[in-house]
C-alpha cells in the first residue's frame, strides 16, 4: 500500500541519520539497503535509540523493505526516492534497478558527493525517459544529517515543489527566529552538486589556512596547546567566528586516554582527501579561472601524504633557524588578520568559479542565496557569510567579492599583518603555501599590468602563436619574425 512520503536507499550512517531527521519532522519514510541485514538492524534498533535521536512517533514512521519492488510500491505518487550510496558507478546501478519499477514523473534524488558532470549526464538521460532528477549536495557530516544539514538541491525544476517541504524541514535553520532554512533551489542539472563541490573546495582552503596559522604560532612563538586553545577561543568571538575555528579550539583541549598527552600531537601528519577539492581545482583549469588558493590546499595534502619522503629529506635539506624576538601579542594579531584576509580571498575565488561555471552551462545562480545555504549545518558555516549575502544583495552582478566595499576595507586593513606573517614565515623557513597563494592572488588581481606581455612574446617567438597590442583594437592579432628583427644591444 502506498504510504510513505519519501523513500531512501543506502543505510550507511549518513543515510540512517537523514531518515531519522525526516521521520523526526513528521515524514513517513521507507528504507532499503542492498544488504538486508543492515535494513533489519537499523529498523529493529530504533526502539533502543535515545529520545534526542529518535523523537516520539518516529519509529512508527519508518519501515524497512527487503526488495526494491516492495520499497517502490510503498511510496506515495509521485514517488520520491533519495539515493545515499557511494558516488560513481553505484549510483548508476541503483538508478538502473529503479527505472523499471518507477512511473513517469517520479523523482530521483542523489544526495551523495557525486561529480557534477555525472549529475549533468543523469539529468539529461532521466529527463528523456520521463523521470525528474535532483542532484543535491548535503553538508554537515553525520551530526548535520541528523540535526540539520546544509542542503543544495539542483536539477529538474518541476521536481522542486514535490521535495521542497521535506528538504527544507530537515535542513539547518538560521536567523533571529531560527526559521530560515539552509536549503533552497540552486539551479538546473548539476548546479546543486557543483555548489557542493565549491563548498568542499572552500572547506579544503579554510582547513589548510587554519593549519598554517597553527603551524606558525606553534613554531615561531612556541605556543603550547593550552595557549593555542585560548587564542582560537578568542578568535571565535570575533570576525573569524566559525564552525572550523570552534572545533579547532576544542581539539587543543583533548588528551589521549592511554598516554595522557595532547592527542593532536600524537596524530600522524598525513592528510587524506576524497576528491571533491581536487575536482574543483581540475574544473577551474578547464574554465581558465585562477582558483589558486584551493588548488594549493589540495597540493598541501598531497605533500603531507609523502611522509616517508619528507622524513628522508629532513635529514639532508636544511633551512634557517627559527628565532623570533618581536612582539608576541602583535604577531598573534598579525596571524589572525592574515587568516581572515586569506579566507576572504578563498571565498572570492570560489564565487568567481561559480560565475564561470554558470556562464559555461547556462545556469542562473543566486550567489547571495548560496551564501545563506552555508550559514548553518555545513562545515564552512561562519559569521561573514551574512556579509557575502549583503554584498550580492547590493550588486547581484558583483564580479569579485574583493571589489565590495566591506571586503575591500577588510583586506586593506589586514594587508600589513598579512605581509608580515608571510615574510616572517618565509624568512624562518616555514611553508605557508595557502597564505602565500591568497596574497599572490590579491596582488595579481589588483595589478593593471602583469608580465604576460613577455610570455606572449616568448610564445610568438618559438611557436608563432601571435599577440595583441596595447595600441591596437582588442582582438586584432599580430606576429613578428623575432629572429629576423632581433638586434644586439649597442
């Protein structure tokens, strides 16, 4: 009998918590997992979950099914099926299994970390067969999935009215009355997953920037973890207030139960990646936009993974001694300002890439509303996302956040500190690739003339690639026989 408002396939932790979130908000949910025992264990264990996780009446609103046929038959029309399986081939496999069981007009929602190009393809293929497809980014991790994630849906626009109530109900809420959902329609085809990819890329940048700030404070000033806790606690009360600053503060307070030592100092310094940051950098190259900060953050993880190589190199390669006799309090403030300015550049680059993708695919993205989607539930939630919304409200066609009065003033104020921190780090031999990339981007963007004139001359010299001239109309091409025209200096 058709009874459920929505169905969900894939009962890993994210899937389970989304189901509980939906049921806690009064929606009836049918669930299916390829491994039957997972379905049975999840549904059977609901009665033993604490009340803060499973609200009154939730258990009765969730039913598990052992076959896809039973699962699909249990859904109200138009059927809404959310897929929470590993990105890539598994998503296509689930879709192929579902199609014979669905009716035209039914809605498929891919809530995983899918590549936006796969979402673009699936959108076209499923629309031809009469189905409505939504690719939606979901950010917030396991806790966010249960208590309210940031949700970024995009795809077939006719599907949105049928899922809006569910997705906005389960999303994080912000605002003075805590009533503004961090979920709204992003755009067609793969727009939702593209926005999630950019979110993840910014997350890469934010995390690496925080790590570089930590590395500088620890090595230049010799701060203890207790002192670092106090620094990050103070930072979280100001402009840098954010989820990532908050959890970084907390990390410095955790002791290892077995040794009594600070746990952060016992963690191996090799970072992993799941690919979304890399996807953003790769597509930035395809679009020809300089998403340099996030790309350097990806490379920083790659270098960290070469632990054995670095251990060998550390015994051979040398650098300057680390000494500091300056004003400790001022330098901490300098690092804060450098972190803030670099974060602003990170978001500026992210929005430049969003605009380039929108032009490439014919999407109409609302940049201000995208900032609102990230204000709660997600990993990059922070205070100044409201300032981003304000900037785009003032000028929806703003081509770079750094040109907005608020951001221009903030970066200008931070410049002296920003430059002192980077120059000090370089002089003392500390790697700060993302701080440096942020400042180099800013300095490059503000230059009316860059050395690419010489680069074009080189290209024309060896490959006859032609060049444009400053004293001729744009678009007009010229070529010089450099060998014939060259002359020895007098």
